[in-house]
RNA sequence: GCAUCCGUAGCUCAAUUGGAUAGAGCAUUUGACUUCGGAUCAAAGGGUUGGGGGUUCAAAUCCCUCCGGAUGCACCA
C-alpha cells in the first residue's frame, strides 16, 4: 500500500475516535504544494464547519490520536486547519525500491471492483468514420484501459448504428443506382453516395420518399432480398471498422449493434404501457412527465410561448416503428440481465445530453430496483473545431474522414522524423512516424477537458515541445537511450540497489512518481483521461529537472549511478504504462 | 422563448471532495552548453478567472443577475 493511503487510513481512524458519527469517506489525503509538504488533508475544516467546532482545535484533537511517525517526519496544522504531512525520505526511497524490485508501479488494484459497461465509438453502417469518432473512440478506449488497469471488470460494447430509417433510402439506392465498380473500389464512399442521392430526391419528391419507406417496411418485415442486401452493407462497413480499430489499436468485448435489440422493442413498449409509464399521444407512444420535478428541471417538459408543454420520450412512432429511445431502453435491459453492471457509461457527444437525461429518467421509473444498484453515466464531450472556430472540415468544406486524418498524421510525422533522424532506415522511420502520428492525434484529443470544444491544430499536436505526444515520446526515448548507451539495464534488473534521494530534483521526481496511482483513480472516478495527460507531462518535466541536475552515467560514485539509473528506469516505466493507458504506443528511438 | 454546457494570460488549454500566492505550452524578450540525445534547458514579462452581487475561515469552482458564445428542444440517431 502506498504511503498516502496508509496515512489516509490512519487519519480516518483518528477522526473516527474524535468524531464517532463522522463519515470518514470524505477524509482524504492528497498531494499538495511542495512548500507545505508532500500530502495534505483539508477534510477537518469541513467536518468542523458542519459541527460548528473550531477547526484548528479539531485538527489538534485529531493529531493527538494520530501516529504516523513511521511514515512522516512531521505533521503540521496550518492555516485554517490544514494537516500537512511530510514523508520521511527513507519511506520515499523504500517505496521506490519496492517498485524497482517490480512489486508495484505506484498504483494498487482496487479493493472495490465495479463492473462497468462502456459504450463508445458507435459508428454507423454505410457511412465513413469521421473525425468526430476519434473523440468517443479515444476517450472510451482510454477509460477502458484505465479501469482495467485498476482491476475493474469492463465490458466494452460498440453500439453500432446498423438499423434505422436510413436503410430504406440505402436499399432504394442500391437497387436503382448502384455503381458496382465504385462499390468494389470504395464501398463506403459508394454507399454514402447512394444515401445522399436518394435522400436529396426524397426531400424533393414525396413519392420518392414513399418508395424508400416501402423498402424499409419490407426490410423490417424480414423480406429476404432486403435482409441480404442489408447484411451485405453491414459486412462492407465492418471491413472499414476493423481497419480503423486495428490502426488505432482499439478492441471491444462486444459489438452488439442496434439491430440486435430489434426482437425486444415491442415488448419494451408493451411493458411501459402496461406499467402506465407510457401512453399514446397523436398516434405515437411516449413516456411523459410524472410531475415530480419542477418544470424547469423536468426533462419531459419544454417551454413554448410562455407555457410548459409536454416533451415526451417517444418509444413508438405513429407509423408503428421504434426509435432510438426504445433501442436504448432495450439495451439497458439486456445489459442489466447479462452483466449486472454497477455502471453503464455512455461516451457520446454532449449534444445528446438531453436524450440521456430522458433515458436515465425513464430507466429509473421503469426499473426502480435496478436503478438503486446500477448507475448510468453520460460521459459527454465537445466538438472538434477548425482554426476558424467552426466545426473541423476539409478545405472544400467536407467531412474529414478518420482514415484520411490518420494518414495525414503519419505522413506529417514521417517528414519530421526524416528531417531529424534521416540516418535511420526508412522502415524504422515509418514505424516511428506511425507511433508518433497516431499518438499525436490521440493525445491532442485526450488532453483538453473533454466537455469543452477544442481547436484542431496539426502544428500544435505534432510539436516536439509543449504538452504533446511527441514530447512525451521523446522524453521516453531519451531515457531509453541512456540504457542503450550504458548497457546497464540487465545489471539493474539483476541487482537493484538502494535508492538514494539526495538532490532536490531527485526528491521531486520521486514524489511525482508516487502520485501515478492517485491520477489513475481520478481518471477512473471522473472519466477524465486529461488528468493522466497532465500527470505524464509533469512527470516528463520533473524528469528533465533531474536529468539536467543529476548526472546519471557520469555520477560521482557507483552507488549514486545505480540509484539514478533506477530512477530513470522507473520514470520510463511509468511513462510507458501511462501512455499505453491512453492508447499510445512508445518507441525506443526517434 | 425555454433548457443544458461554456467564458481563465495575446493564442491554445490546465487547475483531482470549495483550499493556501490561479498554472502550463505556444508566441515575445533574455540567457546556457563543442550535449549522459539541442527534437534540450533556464529565466522574464504577461491575470480584477466575461461584468456585478451573494454564501463561506476560504470561490475559477456553489447561489442570484446581466453580457457574450455553443448546443438541444416530440415521431433522425
């Protein structure tokens, strides 16, 4: 167990003896500004507040019951009632030595695993994956990696858009205007063309729209020809998905598309009707407000002309068809029955926040028992903008296809690598460029707080300085080169010596290494990979300070050299694992 | 119109239960080293956290209000 956790447990026990009724779950120990110490707790101030106690007195009483002499050199009460802890350097060194022996890497697997269904990526059949998919896919994958690393069982599920009204138009196009040659060379582009052409015709001609609807009805009724064509469209799309996911190194446990839930949709609606949760209105069936919330907070009401009117969650259209609310409800039901998760997490565009608010509300009313044990979470994210501040498009104004984007990233990275390391063989430069280019795109997407929009910039994400993937990869490669040069790695692994933290830069680096686990927990707790990005960037910065001030291979004595090599190795391992957790590979040389 | 999210340095962004003097990178200026990888590092300037009010020992964070932006508002997903 890491030192801060030991302190935290002891502090919680001390608080319990002083305030037996207190909820100590909020009594946390967190890293703090180095001038105050290594760790800090500010929990006593809020505990004192609600009890109208003097916070400094409470801190003093708690401190009297707290024995952390084995871990800390001093505990201070500061300011309004902060507790500041300073680790003994020996404790710091011992923690690093245990890591050097491979006993841990500054994080613990969770003591309270939670089963999480992670729903992300969700591309559509017959459409190209575009730049927008990088967000859901990248954030979702980083979250699944983080949760797994911490020991939580994860079921990642790609809820592919393989059903819906668009197939009426696609089928009509396929039967009437399909270009076989184009389909062979670029199936996704051809299917997209079919959809766009027919869609435009339908907008202009109601008769054409009726034709498309007729194809859809046939498909829904199980017409063998339409089913076969639909399956062919899915198969062709799957080839594209597989290619992209393979490049991005993203894996799913499940890929149960919308069509998987078709057989359950009628039963879902019947059940909602039978329970009195849904009712018919204007020929459609919807779930309406239950009046328990004030109108402003009620997701089923909307204001029009100064009046609150119903804004139901429709589960059946007036033509008898179902929509995505119905599918999502059936999906929740299936996931509950199949995996009994504690959480279902949807990594989906923030624009759908309203939909999820309704979905979660209907779920709570539909399955009140399950709602007590299963938390539904919408992990939303903002848009990617061009440097004009408008949604990111190609120069001609079209959608940026994900495959093209990845190609360009690799190409740009290749040019830089060739410029800087032209002496490496081309195959190696290609491989470096692949890792750097893809890493740059992923990292740039994970770095900003996910809820805000961000501006896409090749120059910034591929820059070798600043908070970028290339910088972190370079930091890693630089450490690795020390070992290449010294051939000291095997010796280090065989006989890890004592770690001596004498220089301030060594201490600072060591402290930062210890915070890796806290960072991972924060990522998993708030579904925010950017915490890990910033942690790694800071780690690289701390390493630089160490590297500038503390000669490693030229250290003054063998013991110092061994100790510093161990610090290098631990830093490299955390960088590598951290990047891996973000879905980013590393290279030994660049 | 109503709702949601957002507004932080010239630009792009951070800020982990409300915590101590709001931090990085870019850009700008200055400096270091015939380099354990210069694809480097160090330093400086730059802020009334959109405005105003409130709660609190403590507010970028919570509440109210105004301004500005994005998004969403039954039978597309």
